[in-house]
């Protein structure tokens, strides 16, 4: 099978990682792959913020936890957010799956292409990582919290521009366990 298609068909989300850090040259390759994703009008307005420093990773995790704890649960609160808030009640909760690398992808908040541009970039990064034997998992906690003061303060410390919001993030590292095979594909394809 074509190696590109093989890579696409075998990638799986990884949620348990070895402590071993991925090499800088592999991280650089992964980020480069992200920068080559298609993007609206070729503007490349995104920003990729890669974190490998354990103290900063811990700060990101604790900021997520504290921010989630500050959100009131009301009737309109989405069940996913409720589950995250419940998880945040555990002071040892780790929202980054103890991964050694975390990449935040931000883009202009007032650009209609920002979300798809970031999604394609993260997809490229995840496929590049998989091709190098590195596991990854897309994380959705930050995008809905960008507007909250604790998160914005963290983003300022990470030099993420004020006119940017987070559209996605991804953890990466070497998988602790072999991935499970893919579930059978659902009947979603129609050709006319």
C-alpha cells in the first residue's frame, strides 16, 4: 500500500505516554509539516506554540484545572464541559495525559478561515508524528476557555497574540501501549 495512505489508515489517538521526550529534530519536522497545511489565501496567520518544559506543562495543566473549576454548572452547560469540571475536582487530574510535548495552535479570532486552517495544520502534525513513530492526541479543552482570564493570562505568558484564540491543541510522545486497531468504518460515504 502507498505509505501515505498506510499512515492515514493506521494513525490512532494515544492517551498514555512514555516519559521519554521526543527529539528536537522530530519536533521541528512535525511543526514544519503543520506549516505546510493548506490555509485560506496562503496567509499562514496561525501560530504553533510547542511546549516541552515540564514546569510549563504543569502550569498549563493547573491553569486548565483551575479555570474549569471556576465555571458554574447550569442547565445549559454542555455534558462534555460538566465531565471536565468533575475531572478538575481531582487535584491530581492531568488534562495533558502526562505527554512530554504539547502544541497549542492559535489563529486570528476574526478570520473565517482560522478554524479550518488550524484543523488542517494539526492533522498534518499528527500524521507527521505518526510517520516518525510518535503518538498524538487532539485535545479540545483550551479552545472553549480562551476567553477566560486565567487562560488569557497563560496565553500572554506564552507569547500568543491578543488577537488570537486557540483553535486546537495536541499532545505528543511515544505511546506507552500498542494502539488498538481501528473500529470498523461507519457507512458515511456517498458517491453520485
